């Protein structure tokens, strides 16, 4: 920008042009706001000085003279007028000026509004000019909107250069004229107002050029965009809204909790605490010195629990807010409140999300650092690196205003605290100052002291402690006055006050809790003195007293303890509709929000209710209750966590169902679904997200979950897995679901093998698990504890298959050493070694009566053995390739080996294939619409769950999930299948071509030609299963190949619909090593990626 300088002779002269990044070089200046007339003084009129008199001859020169003289009277030598300080012949300069004008007005020391249509000879009679003021043309022009809102000081003058008032004294009149809220006129943060509300401010205004009606809002929204005169008003507004919308959605996706709302919650929960308890401490803190001194870069407020650190920081934030408004928003302020009891705000990544959100909220142009091509992961453990880089870039931005960053309760930041402390130290500077609070923690102290520029403020030492006590005394006096006014008097008030002051001993939380007790409905004025006298010294003693006080609710004491125990172990504040069932309250209480509220109110010494959510009064309350034997008689919280886990499973099993939000189609955008009323997920939101966390917390590091727990998980996954995924997507918690699956994987992983595990099998009673590995051993495990019971050694090569006998007394293993061994699983003794195959043995299986053993080999034969004698009873020949799987039918003593198109890798199923198919068909019926987030806007035709595989039991009636082998040195398993929607999607394609069509669950007939469609289950082993030709192919892969061969036989001369069906089938290969969105064609070795949820689009994408 360039300014006008008033010389000693009163003449204005143009200054040099100041670069935008040279803020320190720009002197304080006044700025003029006016409406343009016919004879304005332009840049070219002043460019070469005013000696020739051209400028003076124009009517507009009087306004320039007025502005310069008024600035001189206000002690300002420089001023700015838009008519002559912008070279409008330079298109680039004009673009830059119009995009920067809001900032120039905001940074002005004074703004003078020259009202050319308001005149008065007597300022004593306000009515003489007020009518003209309200009707002034200045209030109808578009560009004057930002000139009214941006400056911190706006003064109004009439044509006689006489002052009418300022923005403060005339606020009521201005608000009536413009309909702009007082908060905006007083310098409030404009982004606190909605987009539509700010847009409405310009609706009654006019501009000479139609496009300017949109362009004059650029500063109001703090956005920059090129000015394209000629696009029209509608085009300009369309571009502006598009720009705002993109920025808004990028910003909205950043945070999970708004720090401003969290601050409001804290202040509301503390009542009048904030206003009354920081005055003396703030004086001792000397906040102004911390702000001014360049060497003071970090301020650490520390103190013991309950000393009032959080309330003090709320007061500091309020003070900083006022000072920022007063200096014209020349500074930024961002803050965050950590809380260990809430998983949303107890990590370093959550801190950065909140800080970045508020920084961009204050200075929207920093949004440029939130690059669209650099998405922020939802998982905080991964997001830290991205968020830290974004914040460092923002704090290093040349256009960043001086910034204050305030973080409360660093000691309650559970995840990545060391990284956060390092970031605080390395980013603090003269321009970026951090103010943090925490308990007296050695780890925090060491980190914060590692760099220079630290100022410490201890609430418990010397003069500071005295000031804290003075603030507490003032708070006690204020609250006692309120109580006295309610009761119409308070007996022994002075004595009550003295006892409270003496027992509080510098801990404001203690005083707050005791005074809160005095507000109970059943407390009368004459009860106050005894209550105060009985209150014990110290927080822990007070907490113990309050906990025993709950016992007076004799009939409800157990229920209160259940509620407290639940609140202690949960990961976030619970809603009233959630806590009833999770805490195990009786049905008639849990199903009534009013009854639940009554029960929580009985625990109000420890709990508060805010916005229908339940909060602990303080972190120290959780610290105490977590170790209370009254709540956790056995010590520790494992039982409470297990109870919540079981209740969560029961809740989800009862509530989850298909398409709970009644979506019209699968793959709906995540921002489109609206919860129905009542919301079917309201009571199970917490359960859906955190049930696995409580499972993990109820299990020790050395043990796996007990069998009954595994059974409960298995039943839930069999019946509700897809509905759970749907619920997670609707709750926008898919990232938490991924983490939950990983946690389950960690719980159910047994480690001990040195090489990849090839096969696993449970004993019939489920009490033992056998695993065969490439390390040439078979291990027998206790699945409940995870302990290895036996290691069976004897094979000379990899063990490919293991199987228990029906009575569990014998274990068979097939190996690459071409032998089958039979073991006593109890003693580990090898009972028999069966030799006869001349290639590696891929699969073994016992008959249902245990009298026969079948083995399949790469020598293309199946052998039947007498396991007692070791004699080979029969050799079955006829396969053209290696036999990968064998099983014995439960209703036929003979042996059934699968054909080439039905071979199955390893013998991990018992019972008939038809039983398994029934289970799959029943499972597929659960698939419903799924709303997803991010870039994935479709539902996969193949669904993978990495943990279990379908298993049917010998009687053919019961179905379950069996653990399967995968990763090297670990046991891990998965299930892959796709649904019958494939058939209906193909039908859509065929019918769109107008072809005759019929179909059932396994075949499709088009124009008289039949195509088999195998709807079955598939499992594949990592790495090796990518090979689908010859040995190594799975049954489903080969069945699909058969279907493709059928299609190829009729492809030449077949209708177009056949070709599309063929293309689809080529895509439906099982997942390969290249990721969950990738399918492999085994014939061409090409990879195709799933491009959308509609199979027609899928077919087009691979052609």
C-alpha cells in the first residue's frame, strides 16, 4: 500500500509504496471512508504533487484536506484515501488493493466517515441531524460495509467536519439501520457468524458495478480470488460461495471438538468461579510483561490438583480476547483444554486439531496450509505427523499475525505428550508465544526447560500462593452471599466463612465442592455450619466422605456405584441415553432419560450434567475413584471393563439391523444421511465405537479372552458384523472401526512359530488349538490363556495341514516331507508315521467316527488310512492336478475329494460343503446399504474380515468361525465372500439391453444360454494365493475360472450383455497383495481396481 503524508504546510503528498510483508515499516495511519462523487481526486492528480493546482480545483479535495487535518489533530501524520492512493490504471495493483482493503481498514489507527449528505449547524440538537444520518447514502453502498466493520475505531463527521459520534456511541442507530449484530460492530470474530448471516449484510446495499456486490464481501469472509468484471453479479456470487464452501468443509473436517464450546462448558460447570477467582493471580502473573518481552516465549502455570489452573487459564483467555479486540485484531489466539477422561481431547493430535482449527478460524488465509492433496488421517496415532507439519508451516507463515497459543492441563494429554512438548519448545518465538498449564510433573518440567525463553508461575509458592488464597476468599464470600440471599439470612455466616477459608488451604476445588453440597435441595440454612464443620481437610479425604455419603441412598447405593464405575472407565463423557444400559441399571430406569437423570443427580458430588452429557467434576476425582475399593472391590477396573464390553455386545446385538437410517441406496455420501427421529443409534453410539477397547482393558497382556468371551464375539460377528460396519459409517467412525479390528487381531494372535503358519485346527471341545508351520513343528495351544502346551517335532519339512480326531485324543499332521504323522496331543508322542505319498501332503482329515484318515497330496492322489495300524487301505486316483483339500462326509463313510473346480486350500472345514454354503447364504442376507466417508463412496462386492473363516460342525446344523493361518510367525485368519447382489446387478445390465433373462442363486440364462455363477466362500493365504494356476489355486478361484471358461465358449457371437457379464466376472477375483481395492486376473496377471460401487461402472473401468 501507499499512504498520504501531511506536510508541515498542510499539503498531502504520496509516500513510497510499502510492501505487504513489511508491516513494521508501515507507520500508524488514519483512513477515510466516504461515498464517491463526480470530482474525486485521483492518483494521477497527486502523483507529481499539488503545485499545479489540479487537485485543489476538484470538489473531492475537501475530503482529503479534512482527513489529513483530522489525523493531524489525532496525532497521526499519515492517512489513506482510496480515490488517490490506488493507481487504478494498473490492473494488478487494483486487484491487489481490492483483495487487501479489509485488512488495511482493520489495521488503521482511526477511520473517519465523511458523510457528504449530513449537515448540521448545531450539534446540541441531535434530532437536527439524526434523520439525515439514518438516511445517509453511505449506509446503502456495498464497499462501506467492510469500512464499518473492519476498523476498531470508526468516527462519523458531517459536511462541516464536525464529529457526530463513533461506532460505540451510535451503535443502536447503526444496528437499526444495517441489521448488523452488535457483536460484529464491536469487533467480534466474523467467522463466528454463519455464512448466510454475513451474506445478508450486503443484500440492502448497492454498488456501481454489479460484481462489486460480491467482491465487497471478500474481506468479510477473509478470502482472496481474482476479480472478473463482466461475469455479472450471479457469477461473482457463485464463485464466492464456491470458494467459501471449499474452505468451510476443509476446516470443518479438521476438528472433532470445538475448543470454544469446551471453554463454555467449563465456565458453565464452574458457575461464577472464573469471574471471581483470577483477579489477584492475574496481577501477580503480569501477563502484559509476558506479551511484551521478546525473551519471554513460554509461560508455564503449574500447581497441584484443585489449585484453579483451568479457571485461571479461562480468565487469561478472556483477558487476551479483550486486548485483541482493542488493538484491532492484530494478534491471533488459539487454545485447547485437555481432559484425560475424554478420548476426543486427551491426545497431542487432538490438541493440534483444535489449535489449527482456531488459528484458521481467526486468520482464514492460513487455510492455504491445509492442502487438499494432503488429507489428515482420522487416526490420531497417524495424524500427528501431518498435523505437526501443518502447524509448523502456519507458524512460519510470513503473513501470520503475532500469535498466542494456550494449552490447559498438559498432564492430561495421554498420547504423544513428549512430541507435543518438543513442538512447543521448537515453535515458540518472539511472534509465537505459548502459555501452558499442568500439575508439577518432572517430565513436563524437563522438556519445557530444554530451550530458553521459559517463564514459570507456581500457584503454590510464596506471594503467588497468597494471591490464590485471596481469590479463594473472595469466591467463598461471593457464594455465601448468594446462599444468604436465597435463605433470607445465614446463621453464623462469619464462622462458616472462616472455617471454609481455613480448610480450603489454597485449594479452590475443595471450597467449590463443599459449597456445592450446601446447594442441595434438602439442605437448610441451619444445616450449613454442621456440614462445613464435618467436611474433612484435603481433597482425598473429602472425596472419601462424599463417596460414603452416597451410601445414605440405601436402596440406590449400588446403582450409584455402578454409574460411577462406568463413568470412570469409559473413554468419553456418556450421554444420558447411553449410561443407563452400559452401567447395568434396571430396565425401568435405563429406558427412561428422566429416571437416569435422577440417578446421576444422586452422584452429583462427583458428576455434573451438561448438554445431556455426564462429566466428572475434576480429574482428581477420577484419580481417587479409580483406586476406591467401594467401586472396585477386587482392585483394578478389569471387571468393570468386562461388564461394559458384554453389555455393549448385548446392546448392539439387540439394536443393530439392516439400513437403520433408511438410505435409498448403498454408497450414499456421508454428509447426506439424516438420523431419523428417534435415532436408532442414539443409545448404542458409545458401544459401537468402544466395545473392543473395553474388551482389551478387561484382558491382561499375557492372556487371551476366555472361551465364553470368544464365543460372544463370534456370535456377534456372525450375526451383526455388517450392521456394525454400517453403524460405524453412519457415526463417521470407520477409522475407529479399523483400529478395533487391529486390536482384536492383537488379542487373538498366538506367537511362537519361527516361520509362517500353514494350518490350524481346534479340538472338538474347543479347549486346544493345533497349528502347523513352515518351521517343521506342530504346536498345541491353550486358546484361553494363549499358552503353548506342546511343541511336536519330527517332520523334516513344512507342516501343511493339521486335524484333530473327533474324540480329540489324536492329532494328524501332513507335511512337505511326504508323510502323515499321528500324535498324542496330551503327551506329544508320535504314535504313527504314515508313508506312501511321493509328493508333499497338502491336507488331512479324520472321518466322523475317527476310524479312517484321508490325505490329499501333490502326487494327485487321495489315500485312506487306518489311523490305528497305520495301514493304507485305499489309494484314490483320477485327479489331474495336486489335491489341495480332503474331507469326509458326515452322512457317508466314504471319502469325498473335491473336483478340480472345487478344490480348497488345506483341510480346515469339517462337515459338508452344502452346510457351509447355507451359512454363507444366510450371512449374505445381512448386507445392506452402507454410508462411507472420505473418497470411498461405494460398497465392496467382496467383503473381507481379517480374523476368522466359516466353519461348519459335523452335524451340519451349527455354524461358526474358525481361526485360519496367514502371517509369518503368527496365527491370523480371514474370511472373503461376496453377495447375491452380484446376480441382481448383472440382471440390471442384461435387462437394460432388452435381452430375455432368468436367474436363480447359481445360474443366469441370457437368450437361452446358461452361465454358472458360483456364490461360495473363499479364503486365500497371503502371498502364495496370488498364484492361481496349477497347485496353489483355491476352490473358489477355480470355480470362477470355470464360469469364465463358460463365458468364453459363447463369447464369439454372444449378445453384448454376455460380454459385459464376462468383463464383470474377470474383475471379481479375490483380493491380491496390492491392497483391499485391487483384484487380480490369474490368466493375464493384470490388476484391476474397483472404481465405484455400481457394477456397470466397474465393467467399463476394466475394458
